[in-house]
């Protein structure tokens, strides 16, 4: 009887752990599917890709503006500035952006959590949201400025990352 109880307990633990693994795998797959937009930055001097959640306007066309030997990449969607990536080298990106925006009287820090910093423009009720990223030992800021949909852009930037180029 004791053996049967132990066997039933072991089988139930086994099934429970298998179900948890399946749930974990489906969560991982859902997260991987949600990050579908990939922009190749290699032709613009950065051997990396920018990944972020696919936007509702998925048919939109992306264009990148970058000066040779420059330290920023501007990404346009349908001719409107969408994101800017800034290469800060070895600077502390959090300190840099806090100092930069605090020197502008019309901005106030509204949130500083993990890798996201948000500043509110009190003059026009928009936000600048910055995702702090490190890639190849270099600090980058992925910046969205004049944002009206703070929650939507925060979700986009939360999922954004810079990864090694696929090719």
C-alpha cells in the first residue's frame, strides 16, 4: 500500500511538471511570435538588428536615416519619425538621459523603472520614452519622442531589443 501511494504521488508530480513545461513553452512561443518586426541595421554601420513587437500598421514601410560615421539612426514609418537609436559608447546611459532631459525646463521625469525612462513634456502633454540597451559592450538609447500614446509606446519599447545581425 505504501509503495502504491508513493507511485501515485510520483506520477502526479510527473504529470504536473510536464503540464508546466508545456505552458512555459507556449508562453515562450507566444513571446517569440509577438516580436516579429526586425530591422537590419548592418547597411547603416551597425552590425545588429533592431527587434520590436509588430505594430498594428504592419504594412508600414520603414526607412532609416544615418550619417556615415554618425552615432544615431533615425527610423521613419510612413515618413514620420518613429524611433531614434543613439550610440552612447561607454557612457552611463541612465545618467546621460536624466541629465539631458533635466536641462530642458519643460520636461519632468515621470518614470524610471528597469531599462525604461519616461519624461513628460509639460508644455504639450507628450512623452519621451527611452529604452536603455547594451549591445557589444556599447550603451544605446532607443528613443521615442513626442509620444501621445504612452502605454502603447511603452509596450513597444519594453519588447524592443538590439541583437546580433542574422547574416
